[in-house]
C-alpha cells in the first residue's frame, strides 16, 4: 500500500487573492515601497498569497515564516525576514521542501512549462541573489502570466517584469 501526501495548497484561493490585491495592496498588511530600486513589497505580497492559499504561518525559531498584526496601524506590525524578503522567502520554501518542514514548500523545477496557477517565479541577479518574486496568475499561449508588487502588476508576461540574470521556478505545496 502506498501513501501519498495530499497537497493542501489551494491554488485557486492564492490566485484569487493575488488578482484582488495585485494593483491595490491589502490595507490589512504593511506595504513596503520601492526605494532606490531596493526593498519593495514583492515577497510580502507573495507571502500573503501563500497564506490565502492555506499556507500556515510558522512561528518557530528554526524556520520562521509569519506576519503579526499588532494594532490597527500596520506600521506597528511585525514579521519574519522570510515573509518580506524575496531571497529569504525563496530559501525558506526550498529548505521546507528539502527537509519536509512544516509550512509551504517550494520544489524547484527547471522547465517553466511545469508551472501551474499559484506557483512562483523568483528573479535572480548576476551575483546569484534572488531580488524579486511573483506568482503565476494566468496563462497566455501556454506561457505563464504573473502578478506582483513593486511595481504593481496583474497578469503580465514574466519578461515584462524586472530584468534578471536567471529565473527560478518553484512549484508550491503545503
């Protein structure tokens, strides 16, 4: 008898959230503006999408991924680095996949044709650092269209986003 782990990730919910908040950020979360081509809100937005898709927050010290609302004013909120920084979110998902840790997981695939709605694309610079993240929210001619923040975009070709030395494709599961 074989036992298969069911994927609890609700791709439809993650994509519906992304479509709703891609162009007008959710005021229930702090928004991180782009400053001098640095920082930005992309990983925060992607984390919100993952949470909407059923990904549970992880408050552990070993591999944290969380956002905590502290008051009506989102400027008082707190969060883990992996929630808000693209490079940290990428590695959080990869480590969870490799070690089968609690929470969302990201299986890296080499072929973009393997991506489905709700999967993620990460953008890497020429120094090997991931600097941007996006979620697949639609398809056109079998090519994924993405949505993201910093800049706000809904259903655009990934080639119309930030220029990158390499793209990394993660299939998401929980």
